[in-house]
């Protein structure tokens, strides 16, 4: 169903984010995501490392990591700043180290980021 697609950052809705307007049906707009990346993040050639965090690693974070990886970014996910949908810590740890997740991103900790800086 299209609801699952909304985890992917290339899917948008007309009037999305406008509290006084009714949101339209979702549609895919990869160019809008590319434009947003160019304006707010930079190209993959300009960015050494892109660290993601979000509500659910097994939903929106995974979908975003896939899109970023397809565009050439080196993607890491901040392990302490995301969870899995069911909230079970053991499942989160397992998911962050398993396929398909590791094809798209690698988990990283705050401490590891500090060492990179």
C-alpha cells in the first residue's frame, strides 16, 4: 500500500506540513529530494559522512538510508538516536547489524563520532 511508501523520503503530499490544509494523495518526487539534499546537505562528493537518526531504524531510517546510498553518500546511523518499531532493544541491536540494513548503512555510536571529529 502507499502508506508504507511514505517512509521513503522521495514520497511527498501536496499541502504536506501545512496544518490548515488537507493533505493530498502521496506521490513520488525524487527530484524534490535531490533538490533538498543539494540545498541542505551537499552532494555526495562534498560530504565525507552522513549520519542519520530517526524514530524507527526498520522503517523511515532504512528507507532514507537506501535513497542516500543510491545517491552515493556514505551513510551511518546513530545507534543511540533511533529505535525499531516494536521498541525491543535486542531486536534493534540485531537489526542494525543485519541484512538488509548493513547494505545501506552502518551503525555508529556517539563515541565513534567523537573520535572522527
